[in-house]
């Protein structure tokens, strides 16, 4: 399956935690068919704040509301670092 790049908005309050590696999970509505190996490019108020790889996708019925996913993510080094 071909890797996708997901451009997602994120609140500025989470940027520091993402960049420092403290935030390694993202819960989202599953409207994009997220898959392991896909990339997420986070955008905070028009500024690209980095690039992460999805390492695991947790879906319903494992404790999440139907239609939502929990994404385990890791920062990709050497891409974009705001």
C-alpha cells in the first residue's frame, strides 16, 4: 500500500510537546484512512512544525469511540523542524 502524507492542523499548545518527544500519540477522527507508515505533517497557524511517522493505529472497538483512532507517532529526523 502506498504511503500517504496527512497535513493536519494542531493547536500551538501541543507543538512543544510534539517537538520534544513528550507527545507520542494523536487521537483523531478517522476520516483519512490512517495507516502504519503514513506521514503526518503538523501545521500550527500556517507554520509547518515538523513531520512524524505513524507507527501504530488503534481503532474501534478497543476502547475508542466508533469512528476515531489513536495514532502512535514518532518524529522523523532531518525533515522540517520549526
